C-alpha cells in the first residue's frame, strides 16, 4: 500500500473522520516530514527504501494510537541527541507496538522532529506486505553494515538488545529484562555514538500471554507463537488491550574503548546500560497508578 492507494480511501471517509485525518497531518506531519534531514533519490526514497511521503500518511494512524488508544506519556524527550544516537530499549508486548510508539513520540514531541530507524529481525523480510511496509517507514534489516551507514548519516537508530526473547515474555516474566546482546555496544564504540537508554512501561500487559506454542511457531518459521486468554474473544480478541504507555528517554551515555575488546570487557558496558534501563522500568512501575492510567 502506498500514498496513491491511501488517497482514495481518504476521499471516501465521512467529513468528521476526514478531519481527524487532515488536522494532525496539516498541523504536524507535512512540514516536519519535509524537513527531515534524509537524502532522497528522484523517486522519493533513501538508499534503504525509506519514504517520508509514505510515512506522513502512516503517522496519521500511529498518531491516533499514540494519542487516544495507548495515551502515551513521554518523559525525557529533551535527552534526544541532535545528531546520531543509539536508542536502547526494553522490548515486550508480543508485537512491536513499543517500537512504533517510541518512533511516533520522537516524531511528534521532539524539537526538531526525529525519524527513528529500527533494526528488524532477519525473518521479517520473509513477510510479503509487512516487509515492504516497514521498509517504507524507515525500518531496516539488522545488520552491522546497515547500522553503520545510518549512524554515519547522523540518524537515530532504535535497537532492542533482548531481541525476540524480550518481545515474547510470558505474563509472570514481565518487566524482567532478558540477556542483552553485545553487538550494539561494539557498534557504539566503533562509531563513537552515544547510547540513549529508553524504558517502556505498559506494553508488557497489552497481551497477557500465558503460553508459547513453540511447535507451531517452528512449523511456521516464526521465533514464537504466544497465546493470551484475551485472544479467545471472537474478533476483538486479537486487539491489544488499551493499556497506558509510559515511555522514558534517559540521558545519553558515551562509552570509550575498543570495539574489538574481549566479550567480558564489552559485557561490563552492556550491563551498565541494562541496569540503567531496569532501574528506569522499576521507577516507572512505582509511579503508574494502574494498567490503564
């Protein structure tokens, strides 16, 4: 689906819904998207397939989710660096809505707006529609080469070091960080990029998952197939619960050292980042009033 497909849909909307579409688009998205410091070719794409024009229309949908469904409360947006940065966040929720909300917050509430580029798992490009959609929105395959190119272009790169281990946590493991990989730290040291810790509170409960059907996931070539009791509700059961998101962006940390150091040395830096995010999560949980407030 591209902009030419979205425009006829827009024209068929009732006037009230059309106003919901155009108001945020005119006031926030048009001007901000055009001002993004991204080099585009004659077709309106960057070297990875990112289309700001396409993203402008997707933002209308994510804006409504951000503002009215998940009612995101953002803290620390002033901590975003002006240039390159590695956003390192906890990961949860069975589907990566947390990444979408982080990216939307940086576009809507940062001054100037920042486009966030996420690293996706290697199995994602095998999904026909999803792969193209994510590419047009600026998400890239998680390879060191892609990451270096984006950071050298002074972009913000979002990484979830827990990987699929984090996003597929069961209910009783919520808000317990899984092991972090070391790759993001080697990348930060090599490119001299500040690491920006990010915590997300709320996403863990959007699908209260009780069981992971691993044998079916293996048959489908998926990393996991988690099931939640809410999914048994016909129709609406596949929707995430309207939990309230609390996103906190911490102060940047610039590490020094050799990217080729032994794993044990790199892991000490990684544990500092992991502990910082765990503390941010704990603090966020202590401050929230309920799942929905």
